[in-house]
C-alpha cells in the first residue's frame, strides 16, 4: 500500500490527518457539489418569501409570493409577446421584494410592493407604472411577508394558530348565544303561563296603546286565570334553567369584555407554564361544559332528573373529553429543542400523552450538534427523533418538517392546529449558530434532502391504521435511500461532464463548517480508484467497497471541484440515519421488509422449480454415439453439443443486464434509479443509458452480486478516469 493510500485509510479510520498531503476542510468555504449552483437565492423563483394572509383559517392563510405573482400574471398579462413587457415588469418587482425580504425588511406585502415600485422607478416610467398599477389592482390579498429565517417556524405556526382560534372563538360565541336564547325562551314561556304573566296589567302592556280600548283585559285575565299555572315549570327545573343561564351569561359577558380574545394569554414559552395555566382554567371549563350539556338537554326536553341529577352532581374533569375541550381556545407553546431537558421534556411528554388541546412547536436549530451526532450512533435521543418518539404515544398529531418545506406543509399545519387533542410541530429551522454562509433555506432543504430531518405527518384522527394516519409526503425520491440528482461540472480538460450524484447525510454534515474535522481534502494528484463516492459507499454492500475510502464531492470558494475524505465516525452516523429513514419508509408503506422477505422466498421457490425443469429437459436430450461403424452407412455429420460448437456471439458495445438472472438485490437501482429500473417481475434492466455515467455502470457491475451487469464500451471517451474504468470493466465485458 502506498504512503498516500495509507494516509487516506488512516484518516478514514481515525479521523486524524497523517502526512503532509491531506488538507483540513475548514477555511476552504466548501459546500457539497450539488449545492454549488445555488448561489444568490434572490435570483431564484422559489416558495419564499411567504405572505401570511390575515383572517384565513385554512391553507390560503399561507401563500407564496411567487404563486401570488403567477396568479396576477395569469389575470393581467396576455399570453405571448403581447404580455411580455408586463411579465418582465412584474417579475422584476417580485425579485426586488424577494431581495428586500432576504435583507430583513418585512411588513405587509402592500407596503413592500409600493416601496419596491417606487425604488425600481415606476413613477418615472409610464410603461412600468402601468404594468405595476394593473398588477397591484389585481392583488387580492395582503399580509406579512416573511423569509425563510430562524424566526420562520414560530411566525408561521403562530399565524395559523391565531386564525384558527379567532374562527373557533366566533363559533363558540354563536353557540353560547343560541343556548342563552333558547333557555330564555323556556323561562319566558313559563312566565307567560303564570298568574303574573296573565294579569290584566301585563296583558294590556303586551298589546300596546293603540289597541287598549278594544279589549277588556280584566275579563281576558279572568278567563286565562282558569288555565294559567297548570303547566308552569316545576321549581326544580326553573331553578336549574336559571342557574345554567347565569353560567352562560357570565361567560358571554367575559367574552364581550375581551376574554379570551387576548390570545397572548394562551401562548407560552415553555410547557410548564402552559400546563399550569390549563389546570387553572380547568374548573371554569368544567362549569361551562356542564352548563352547555344541561342547556342542550333542557332545550330538547330530554332532561330527566332521576338520571341526570346524579350524573351532573359528579361532573368533574374526568367527564370532560377532547371534544368538549376543543370548544375552548387551544394553548400554543413555542420552544427550542435545546430547552428539552429534565422538567421541560417531561412537560412535553405529559402534554403529548394527554388529551389537552395544547399545540407545541419545537424548533430544532441544530440537528448536528455533537451530542446529536452521537445520537445517530445510538447513544442519546436526537431532536430529529422527537417526532418519531411522539408518534409512539399514539394520541398526538405530529408534523415534522424543515422550515424550507413549511409552505408545502401548510394544509397539514392547519390540520394539526385544528386537531382536537395535543399536537407537536417539530421544525428544523436551518439556522444552527455558526453554520457558515449557507442561507437557512438551503440548509433546511439540505436536511430534508439528506434524510437528516425527513418530513412526515401522523394524524390520529385520519383513520384507523398507519396507512391512513401516516404520510411521508414531500421527501424527495422517497423510494430510495438517498435522492440522486444530476451534477454537472467542467473537468480539467474543460469538457463538460454530467454525473448522477446521491445527496446523503454526509453531504448535509459537510454543509456545516463546525463539523469540518470529519473531512480531509485530497489533492487532485492523489485521486485514485481506491476512493469511492460516499453515495456508493453508503448504498453498496460492505464487500463491494471493502478497502475503499469514501469521499464527498465538494466545491470550494473558487468553484473548484474538491474531494474530501470522510471519517468512519460520520459514515457510521450516516448508516444510522439511513436505518431511521428505512423505518419511516416502512411506516409510510414505501417499502416493507415483510413483503420483501416474502418476495425473496417466493422467488427462491420459483428459481428452484425452474432449475428442476431445466435439469429434466437436459436429461431428455439423448446423446448420439460418435462411434457409428464407417461401413454401415454414409458417414453422417456427428452431432456435437451445440454449446461446444456454437460460434461465440459477437459482443455488443452496448451495456446490458442478464435480466432473467437478476436477484433484485437493489444494488444497481440504489446506485442510480434513473439508469437502472425493475421490470414487472422486479428484475433489473437498463432503462436509460443516458441517465448515468460509465463510472456508475462499472460500479454497478462491480456491486452486482451475480455479475450480470455488462458495462459495454463507454459512450463518452472523455469521461474522467476512463482508462481506469475500462480496466475495471474488463471482467464484466
Ligand atoms: S445489482 Fe444485479 S442482481 Fe442486484 S438488482 Fe441490479 S442486476 Fe439485479
């Protein structure tokens, strides 16, 4: 083993750079190759910034500026050349608003719109002013503009929570008013039938001054006195109705005085305070729920003292269910994952395992703090595992997402906040302290892409089983371990090269300079075949990559391609991350180890059966004796085994797979699922030769356990390292 290779292996195993050639990764402004093309986000049209539209208690309360602008352009800019100038003007305005938001200037969209229109010179440019004026008139909504920053998760969740509480309060007030009205009607009807209600004076007052000469009210009263009082309410019922009415009216007067419109009293910065406030409010909730239940029974005439008196006498907190609690304002707790220790952690678990309508946002700002990296090695529960643990409690709505994905998750955010029980929103904000120069949006998106912080929801109210309750929506390429993307660059000969590259947990860690010690940069002169891309290292079986050192493709501050070796500790953490992802895939029905096992068993049975049939066919072919006597007959050509005589088939230069022999081990499809795919029998074939590189073909051939992938000749003779690849491909041609 050469000294360079020794140094590479030593770094991989120990994390220590030995020898002069390997370079520390810190200070080089490295970022994973696949993120290289995302420089200035303000030049991109993507989901951010968002517009938080006030007063909307559904997904339309969270909108994307780009989507709003698209809607406006559809309305005002004709298709084709005619609408071109308008489109250009409005898109310019959108870009400027995005820049303002990225620079921290927030506020209502209407304000940023007007400010931007002025800045880009609309007042002095009639065409521009005309386009922007028409667009402004078509703008139907307004709301706070927010970018993907550290503050985003709390702003989005709080905004949606407020809108829902407002709607809930309005509905609750309507219900209280209805009950008060109906109970008042019962008392009023009783009064009308009573002696006081049928007195001459009362009858006269009810008719009014215009008609008082037309009636003899005393005679009318005497007549009614003969029937009045016969059907009046029993005292016990009247008193019960009066008591109930007073509880409802007291609640109504507090609402009119502003309670609980002040939602600030329902928002908390820790679980302990939220729990204490909920317990303080519980007696009042019990009284009100009891009053509403009695009112309903009285209104429907179904109250039976023998049955209901004892029930309501013992009415306490155990009588109040999640449905009753859902009538009242939910509490909201916003905390950082760093505070989840000791009592706070216990408080969170207490909330999530109860029926209390408390919604908790846990903002995770660092998935990779070193203890968390240890967690991926199985030592401590990491923030990325919080959502999965909460699902295990069974009763809470759980949403896990990166902040970059919150717009996509908006419908589920509202669903979680409207859920009758507790809910957990675990959101990675993409902004760990000291995380370098990557914008929070990119870091959050990288966490989602790399499976370091996958998105999922668990809704206990959605149905009876996991298939209906659990959703793995929004994760890129959910069927594979690591999503694969095209990576284009220019090689040393200035040839453009395109590769398929997996974005793995290691790539995500590489985004954070705090973890630079897990990487060592190799000078280009030392790049060799004993190095393996980390995507292949993490998807191939261990024997296929034995002795090879994994590296991650990076781009430095000068946009030059670099290879950084990865230490064993980080590779182990990536494997652990992949296992967690596998368990989520199983929950989401993307893969099923039980089904795969069954399939393998059935395939084995099928293969054995086929083998028996082939053997039987072979036995049926009788060998012809080569020793026929020369004189017996003209010599016939000897029949020889076909295989021995057959001309060797001309080898094709095209790659191919002996598909019928495929054992569905997933190696090639994991390596590049655009190039390799399964047919209806779940056996691999090459679906698109242009979807990958010759290197991937060779690596797939090397990793195929039954050696049935034949890479053929390279299509691109200029592919980097082609000489070495051709040598490696030889055994498979
Ligand atoms: S690597 Fe070979 S055996 Fe495995 S799926 Fe691909 S072709 Fe089939």
